[in-house]
C-alpha cells in the first residue's frame, strides 16, 4: 500500500513538473511573445531580447524599395472577371446556330437520299426538290384478296422502271382504295411513270389508272403493263 | 513600426475588400505592412532567393486575394503558408541549401563580457539580428521568425510548418537557448545601416 501511494505521489509530481515551465522556458515564452524582460533577468537573456527586437525592427528602405514594382505586378496579375462573364451569352447563340445548321444539313442530306419519313420527305420534295416519298413507306395493307390483273407483269416488262413502286412493278393492285397517295400520284395514263409518279402504269380501265382526282384506286397498276419506268 | 504586431486590425476587412477589387492603394498598404516580415522570414529560410520567392508570393496573393476570407491574423497565416510552400519548391528544384546573408565569421568577433555584448548590441541592425538567427537550424530559425517577427502564435506557426504546437514550442525554446549561448560570448562588429537603437 505504501509503495502504491509513493508511486502515485511520484507520478503526480512528475506530471506537475511536465506542465510547469522552467524559468528558462517561461523567459523564452516572454521573448517569443515580444514581452519585455525585467531588470532582474541575466544579461544574456537581455542580450537575446535585444537581438529579437532588432529582428522585428522597423522596415528598412531596402525592404520597401520594391513597392512600386509590386503594385504594378499586382495590377497586371489581377484576374479580370468581366470578359469571363461576356463569354457566356456570346457563346450560346453561336452554338445554337451551329447546331441548327448541322441539323438542316443533315435533314437535307437525308431528304436527298429519300430516307425521311413520308410527311417530311414530302415537305423536302416540295421545298428542295428532293425525291417524293415512296409508296413503300406507307403502311402495307392486306391485299391478298385481290387477284392480280392481266397487267400484272406489265410493269415487269418495263425495263429500267426504277421509279415505280414494287406495287406497280408487280402490277399488284392495292385492295385499299383509300386515297393515301398525294396529288402527285395522279394517273397520267401515259404509261410513263416517273420517279414521282409512283407505279402509275397505264390504267386498265379508263378513269381508274388515269384518275384525275389524284386518288389512286386499288386498280392502279392493273394496266397492260406497258408502263415505262423512268430513271 | 515594429513588426510582430498586427497594425491594421479594424481596418483590415475594408483594406482587404478594396485590394480584392483592384484598389492599388489598398494593396500597397497590405504590402507595406506584410512585405518586410515576409522578406525577413525568407532571408532566414531561403537566403539569396528571398526576394524572388517574395515576388512569387505576392503574385499569388494578387491572383487569389478575391477568394481569401478571414482577418489579419488569418491573412498572415495564409501568406506565410504560401511563402513556405514556394520556398520548399525552390529548394527542391535548386537542390541547394539557403545561403545566410552573412557568415558567422563576419558577424561575430571574439567573446566578450556580457555587459560589453549588450552595449554593442544596442546598435545591432535588423539584418545582423536576422543573420544571427539564420545560423540556427532552419526549422528553429523559421519558427522563431514566424513567432517574433511575424507575430503568430504557436498554433498558427504549427499550421504553417506542419508540426504540433508542442513541437513548435520545443523547437523555439531550443533555438532561443542556442541563440542566447552564441550572443553571450560574442560582440557584434557590423552594425550596418537601418539599425535601431534599443
């Protein structure tokens, strides 16, 4: 028990010693904090105080000689926020115009290739003389109940008739008389289908193939097959 | 004006705001207040490269002063942290030790009695005092300058030099002890210009 108490006391006193500054350390803290030492301090401490005070003395002419150069460099190095703000609004229209132009070019190219959806292709056809939409782009309707007419092979006999659609080339009539075609699909009755006159061979019966209303009927292509494809 | 004390205090926020807005006179005020201690710190720790490093530091301050937030105390801590990083970078690139402004042989003469030393030191110049401090190991020297010349406390210095406040305290005490032993047996022979009478 006695040993334990002694060791406790020893620990306590050593802890106090650790926390307490020695005279030298206390003086050092005063010096570091730029406090004046008393006259009772040894001469060596007072000498040290003078050295530290000199180190922290007033600015010399040499130290302040570069003020003009420093201010000039400061003004030159200042960041300029204004131009950065201007760039934002200016860049946006340029980017938008570039995007619109790119979209237009792509649209025209696709239109020329005839690969646009039918309504857009039609628009392109009217605006920039792009190929008219192909009837093949229409939704196919069942036509199995329609018997091919005698002119079924008529369009096949027309070599080079690339303009006509598959429907007209095969002479297969569409059973759907719904007027889904446009006005350019008027039967001209001359048997010379152009690229825009899709598959309009010579109408088998007057008034059908040459439908002046522009509404092709299911008998379109039922002609005699003397239509001439036109490249 | 003696350094080691903050002089702008209440005016600092306004001076800082104006400097950040590009006011040359406000920047000049900051520069006049902070450049001498910066240069002294760099003389002790970077030797001949002090002025070059100081110029780099002020350029960096000019670029980043708009984003700085804090008081005068924090500003000094920020600035001296930058200075120390630039000094270390320079040391890495140049791979050489800093050169003291003057050598020990020029600074100190034969030992003399304490009273004589004190009498001679009454005319010690700032440069001579810094040269004396620069004879210490670099870490001790820079800690003493940061505490005495720049006026930072142990915690702020610890942040700058990357040590604990306790380690900073120990290094400062060791440095002062060594310094005291050196000046106790020496007399100063080169008062130089710009000295102060104490």
